[in-house]
C-alpha cells in the first residue's frame, strides 16, 4: 500500500484558489434612518431583520487540515510478484474515488491502519468494504506476495489534505465560512468526503507573483498543535468549508460587522476584495465584469477582474490562497473569490454570498 507522490496540478482554464501544501477595506453599516415616523415595534422588527442579515467580515488567512471519511483510493498499480510475474490485483475491484472503510470487517481509521493490516496478510483473499458515492460495496481481492512475508494490494491511497485558504465571514454564533469552493482531491478531482477537520493559525511567509499561464500562490507555515487550533471544520461542500470557531477570537483582530447582499443587489462595475497581503488584511479594487444568477456551477456566479495597481504589482492579480476572500460592493458583502483564470491571473470567478449563507445554515 502506497501513498501517491504529489503530482503537478493540471493546467486547465481556471484553478481553485485553495493553496495545497502537499501541497478588504473595512466597511461600516449605515444606521437605519427614516424621515417618517415609525412605531417602536416596527423599529424593533427592522433592527432584528438587519441583525439577521449581518455577519463579521473575513479576509484572514488560515491553515486547513482535513481527514477523509475512510481511506481514499487514488489509483491501482501493476506490480511484480515474488514469482517474477506481473499482477494488477486491484484492477476492476476498486476505482479512483472509492473510500475503503473496512478490511475483513475491521473498521479502519486511516492509511496507517490500513497499511498495518496489509502487512499481516497471509495470501488469502481480502474483503474490502468500500463506499462508492452513496453505495456500500464489499469487494474481494487476492494480495500479491512481492517477497517473503510481504504482501501488497496494489492500491494508491490518501487519508488527509492540508493547505491555506481565507475566511469569508463569521457569524454571531461563532460559526465560520471559508474558501467559497470545496476542497477536491488533486489526483481524482473528486470533492473530498471528510471525517473531521481543523482550522489553524498560519504565518504567511511569501507571496509568489502570478503571470500568464502560471498563477501565483501564498506560501505559509502551519504548526499542527492544539495551541494553534482556531476551530473545527465540519463540512466540505461545493460552496466552501464550514465549522465552529474556538472561544478565543483574538486572532481575528478588529471585528467588522457587515450586511450581506442578495443576488439582485449585485451590479457589474467596481467592487472590492478583502485579503491578506504584506502582513495585513486590506481592501483592493476589482471590477465585476459578468454576473450569472442562473449559473449551474454554484461557485461561479460572477466574473471579476483585479484593477488595483498595488495588488497587481504585488501578486499579479488573483493567487492561490485567496479562496474565500470577501467581495464587497456598496458597503455590503456580496460574495467571495473562488477561482483564478490560469491564462489571465487578473481574472477569476466569485460565488454569491447567498449561496454560502444557505449552505452554512443547512
């Protein structure tokens, strides 16, 4: 049993901005003002409605660690047995994107446990319990003896992912939303089904500027210990990652409340993104060039282009690690950055904040 070596990410037309390690200007809420007289009950109702539509603005970088729910199958491989013959024992038995959850009815928690069980095989058929999408299957295969007392199943696997991303918003209930898109496995391109995950503090060390055909990236350090934990990740979805923060929120800095906008309020034209560059969270100017309210891809509702000369000078536009950077227009949170166009790193996609809120509340 082996873990696949990291492959270079394919150069498609656009790229998720979650930065694998295996891999902005604060706005204030305008107070409700009316020239006409209203009753106390109406004022209370309006105030409550406004509070429900208000979140805390993100833009802070975070480290992300997630463990898969089961051991993810990446691929199968050919091997040479002790007898000199070639075998592909797992071909047609498991498929890329499957999750192995049990071996001979013994539940496994991760790759190490799976490898330990394989090391104690004796050549008899092995029964694997596999989750394929929403179906549970039982699959038998015969391990191959490659040396005395050494058997292999011929399957490449993975059980975790780590990286950098950006917080989009936080709620009054200490919940968070980040990235604006799901985390997919780099080898299988499937949305990862997770068992658990943790949000960590990160220290951004370097920003690599992007260019045509070569999007830039953030490089940071994550220390995986409890002193640097910020919260737990509960969901990995097409609309982003979601979970609950720890009680200590000092790492956030200034907490900036902001109202959220409906799709119908978003217009083409000037907007701003809020992201972390050069040691500070700051706003930068962009232009919303296209809006597709009926897009069949939930995290590609807007096309945006960076116009801020300072940001273009520092990053070349949108870079990996900016996933989740809030998009602000007319003093309201309207969405988050999700993708960069590989051939033009000044441009990318954004998700509507409505879609992220709906997922966070579900």
